[in-house]
């Protein structure tokens, strides 16, 4: 166990000197020999290469281990009696924003939306939005609904949703993973609320 602790300490020390060359799906960066893992607000860096990202979106385990969210340990595959503590993920580095001209949607946001509202919106399309901290879900019959999970996964009924990484059961009542009924993986499927129209300025309403 002392060897594992020393290895983790060395890994944390080297963290600051490693070059960020791994690009995560959200364009954030992680150092070499790390793994991008999904979080509730984007991606973070797991200090293990080819790591197993835990479903709690907070911890990770080395390759060849699985997460046990009950004991908060990493269990070695086929040898579950061999365990090591879970490691919390580190924040990924955000890339510098490119200096590009605005897109039509960006121009719409900048010209038609008051400044105090811009920072608290999630845009579904050019005309509707959801509050910050939610996810836009498209209803099969048209229109948008706001999922209270962020990031969220929309159920097929277009009304319920689950946290990203979990699936909706056939009743749209529970969120499950790989159809396994583990109690710590269950979360309620929450109903969504209708999205709101993007407010227009006085100038645009007169046109």
C-alpha cells in the first residue's frame, strides 16, 4: 500500500510539469498519460492512462480496475479482493478562445438578448432557450423542453430525462446503466419544462 501511495504522490508532483496534449471532446486539455473523464459540467483529467471513469462523474480507477461506489475503492478485474482507493479527477485546462468572427447565431444572441440574461441561458435553437444548468430536449411532436439535469440525456418520450451516462428505463421512471438494477446507479427520471422564447429587443420587435 505504501508503494501505491508513493506512486500517486509522484504522479501528483509530475502533474504540473506535464504537457497538455490530450484534447477532450469539449476541447479542454489534459496532460500526457491521463484520461479525459466526463463530469457534470464538462470534462476533467484522470491521472491514470486508459482509465475507468466512474459513474459518479467524480472519481476514476486505473485500467484493469472497476469502480465500487459503495466502498469507494477500485477493484481489480477478476480479483475483487485487490483494491486501491478511488482517485478524484483533476480539472482540465481550458484552451484559449480562438479569435474568429461571430456566427449568425452568436450575432443573434449578442444583438437580441439583454446582457443580464445571456449568461443564464442554454440555447436550444435560434428562437428558444432553457435556463443555465439544464439541457434542451426536443419533443417528438415539435418544440423544446428543459431537462433539469446538466448534462442530461433526453428520454425517447421527449418529456423525461436522465443524467448523461445513464439510460431511461422503458417506463421512463428510472435512470439505469447497462440495464443493471444496482441501487447506487438508480436516479429518478425527471420531467422537463417547456423552453422559453428568446427575448427580442425593442428595435428588433419593430422590424
